[in-house]
């Protein structure tokens, strides 16, 4: 019996069964998540930047992001790359390196300029899933009307999906889902809506953003303190051999 073909990246954005997308910052985190069965991964710009001692959001790790994209291309999973505010050149470069998709954030800059970038990306690399991020709800009070205006503009420009990190109110989520006929991506926020609730509202992609990187930092400190203070240390960890196995 022949095996089923691997679903394309766009096909993983399903109504009622959203894509759960862990975000990685290095080869090891990506390999272990792929080994856990995740069929698609994203990169986290905060994780990549912080791991290199750089600030996030300033384009300071473009070279490192491209290098990571190349190294992850052989893992056999779809990869969406966080390009921060990005550029046409960076989108073309990661597409050539094996990325299936990108996130490019508008940082609340001019929406028309962001739409022009989306059109340029889709013209040059039409196969790349352009997940158009708007920051109307990120580290600011949410503006639903502006969110709807921007996601419609980005959809008209050719975006394949829209991403509104920080969007959490159920009524607002439903309003954005209704605003465009594209997959809505939201950020998983601990203590807020769970996956089932988000799926029920029409969300088709749920990203973890920097959550896993920050959780790894917390676990690192907690483990070191436990060793120092004579507390229980978790023993069901990946072995030395598993971590040290050859990298594709």
C-alpha cells in the first residue's frame, strides 16, 4: 500500500482542526519537536535573537535566521520563518533556503506599505505562505476596527493568512474570522482560551511564539536551583545520546 502524500503547509490550516505551531530557536529544539510528531514548526524571533545576545524586533539576527532556516530544511517538516518586519530580499532568501512560509509584522507602520510588500513577496515567491501579521493587539490596547481594516487590506494584497498576536476576546476573534476568507492565526496565551475554544471560534492556526523559549529558560533556572537546594530534579529528560545524535 502506498503511503499518503504529506499535506502541504496551507492544507494544515483547517477549520475545526487548527494547525498547532510550536516555535523553535535552534536545531535541537526543532529536532525534538519534529520527533514529537509536529508536522510544522515556526521560528521565534525573540528566541533566535536572545540566544545570540541580540535584541528582538530590530533585524539584528537576519543572518542567523537564514542560517537556521537552511539547517532545518532537512528535518522533513514544514517551516514558517519569523522575519520580524522583513523585506522582499529576506523573504526570497528563506524561500530558497527551504521555508514553507513566513511571518512579516507590520509593527503598526503604514498599512499600504505593508500591503505593497505582501504583493511583492507573492509575485517573487508565490509558493511561500505569507502569514501577514498586524500588531493592533500586540503590547497595546486592541483596536478591532483597525485590525479588520488591516487584515482586509493584506488579504486583498495576496496574503495567505493573517496573524493577530494578542487577540484574545472571543467576540473580537469571531469578528476577525468573519472579516476575511483566510486562516486566522492567533498566539496561544497561557491562562486564556485553550485550543478547543480557539478552534470553536474559527481560528485555523495557533502559534506558541516565544512561549517555549521562555519556558526553557525558566526550567533551566528551576533545575539549577533544585540541584543547589537539594530538591527533586526531573529525571525523564532526553538522554545525552539522543541529544548528541547526528543532525541532518
